[in-house]
C-alpha cells in the first residue's frame, strides 16, 4: 500500500490535489488576459461522408497557447471561461474567425462552430451570427452551430427561438455529444435541428459490445424519424469506421480521418482529398 511506503497521509494534505487546484487557479488567473493577448487560436477537424469518404465540413476547435504551459485543450479552460463569463466574448471571436476562414474554402465545404449555452443569454447571438455571415460572405448553409444537450436545462424557450431564427437564415443546427446528456425524444421533436452528433464514447463502445451497437442503431432510427443527419465522433480505428458504415451512419469524424489541424493546413487537405491523394477510411477499407 502506498500509504505504508510514503508514511502517514492526512485528509487535509494531498499533494496531488493541492497541485491540481493550484494549476486551476493559475489557469483561471491567466485566462483573463489570454484573450486580450491573442493567445487563442482555432484548429479545424474534418468531417467526412461515411459512404463517399469526401470531406463535408470542418469543426472549429478552440485552443489556448499559454506562454508558459504550452497548448491547453478546451476541456481544461472552457468550464472556467463559462464561470467567468469570458466564454461569451471568446465564443463571438470563434464564430467570426471560423466564418472568415471557411469563406476562403471551396464551396460547399462547411464549418461547424461549438456554441455554449451562455452565448444565448444576452439576446445578441442571432444578430452576431448574421453579421459574421454578412462580413465574411459565407453562405449560411455552410455554417453549422453545434449545441449540447445541457442547453435543454435552461431557458428552453429563448434557446428554441434563437435556433429557429438561425435555421430561418439557413444555418444548420447540430446536437453535439448526443446520447450522454439530457435530451429526451420530445426535445428532438420540438427543437429545430438538422444533425445529431453521436458522442465519441459510442464509437468505442459499439465495437466492444452488441448492446452499444444496438444503441447506435436506435439513435440512427431516431435520426431518420426526425430527418436528421447523423455524425459519429471519435472514430479512431478502421473497425469503428466499418461498423459505422454497416450501421448506416452518414458522417464520421475522428483521429482515423485526421486530427484537428491549424487553419493554414485546411486548404491543402481539401485539395488532397479532391485529387484523391488523401488516404480516407473509405479507400483504406474499400
Ligand atoms: P466536441 O465539440 O465534442 O469536439 C470534439 C472533440 O473530440 C475535440 O476535442 C476533438 O479534438 C476530439 N476528438 C476528435 N476526434 C477524436 C478521436 O478520434 N478520439 C478522441 N479521443 N477525441 C477526438 P477538443 O478539441 O479537446 O474539444 C473538447 C470540447 O471542447 C469540444 O467537444 C467542445 O465541447 C468544446 N469546445 C471546443 N471548442 C469550443 C468553442 O469554440 N466553444 C465552445 N463553447 N466549446 C468548445
Ligand atoms: Mg462539437
Ligand atoms: Mg462532440
Ligand atoms: Mg465534447
């Protein structure tokens, strides 16, 4: 036992926990000026058609280049940015930046932007998206807004109205991390949605056991019922890709296809895919 080797330990002293919370405090402190100092940047990860192997869109993923700690992933700072309210400003920046970038890509390649629930609170979200589209010249149909199921727990009417307004403009709405949160079947019926993104835990689980494969099939049936595109996240192996195809998932995203890449690598990736020089899972298995 570790205790016997390292001597007595006390509930009030746990070096590992103390270190963890110190890191958290530092991140919270630094987050305040990180934005102003231009330390945020975006990486883009392709989403492909499962049958065609063709790139359909890229998801914009926020990154923070910390001057001392290096690159910090969103799971470590987005919760803090939500707590401090910074997420609203950062989210606006991501939206305008992603639209500007995507407008340079060959049409109809799309871009997907993650949006936090708090961004709907001040009532300016829809107008901001409209401005980003107008200023970038990106066709609304090339933009997907990704929201998570946690949205269904707060101010549901405001959010439904905002999503409906976006959809009216031609923007697509995706429900992210589906299958892990609070969405009920009636949410799928009542919300203006175009796409279900099946959480990446299912990509692993569906190849490991029949029960999870059946769950994915159930989600796909729901998708068909509500006329939604289904996208599976976190595809890391050829086996997962093959099963996704066999089950009838329409789009896939994951490290097997590509990790998220810097903005300046996107045009070359599109070009490689278009000229058949990108090794996509379709050609791996076909
Ligand atoms: P998400 O929207 O579900 O994004 C997909 C996440 O899965 C990304 O993590 C991506 O790098 C990761 N991923 C992609 N393929 C694979 C794979 O094959 N295996 C595994 N294990 N992971 C894979 P990332 O970039 O760390 O982002 C984490 C989460 O942070 C995102 O999950 C999203 O909820 C949030 N996020 C990222 N950017 C933004 C943003 O601009 N605004 C908001 N509000 N949230 C963001
Ligand atoms: Mg997402
Ligand atoms: Mg997701
Ligand atoms: Mg996620």
